[in-house]
């Protein structure tokens, strides 16, 4: 299997992980499909979302693929008045990643990162390995420590 930058960073930091890959075309695949393709429970597969706050800084939110980010809860977690999703055209220049391959690990710059608290109770979580078609599975505590993340309630209820 091809190694991504995310995998190299995890190895450099001596963080245990399991790599997963899935077949894909040129575009991103939705998270529930990714979970199905790698044979994992969608509750353990997390997507990485980048938002810009009212103070113009970027924040990263890592939430289950089947859930929706609650912008009010996200703003509260970040200590901001409001947050709005980063425009797609800004994603690659800001993070170094493309849509569907955005990982909380190894962005161009370390932004404040918040992981949905549902991850806290899981043995492992699966996030993008920084490239479409590749995922990494690791302990949520290891992910949080690596990206200096905090656990918060981030998703829309229901």
C-alpha cells in the first residue's frame, strides 16, 4: 500500500495505526460509502471539516461521517461568536488537502482542532490519511494528543 504523509507523521511520532484503502474514481466519496468499502462501522469513520471563525481564523472539526456539524456548538467549542464552513476554493491553499482527502493530521499549519465527543468512548477512529482512497485507524486519544485537539459536542442532534 502506498504511504501518505499522514502515515509518515504517525510513524515518526511512534503512533500505532492501521492503514485502510478503498477503490475510488477521481472525486471524493461520501463517508458512509467509505465506511462500507473498508468494512467498518460508520460511527467510527470521521470526516474532517474546516471552518473560518468570526475572527477570521481557521478551526478544524472532526465528526462522524453520518452526522452534521452544528455551527453553534462548533463556535462555542472554539470560543468564537460564529463559524462558517471554509469555501471549497480555500481548502487546498489553506490545508494542503483536497476535498475528500482532508486529514486533521499534517495540514500546512496546525489549526485549533476539535473532535466530536462520541470519539472519546471508541476504541479507535478512522480519519482520512490525507489522500482520497486512504484512511488511517488509530486511538482517539492518540489523534487528540497529536493534533492537540479537545473533545466537544459538535453535531446536530437527531
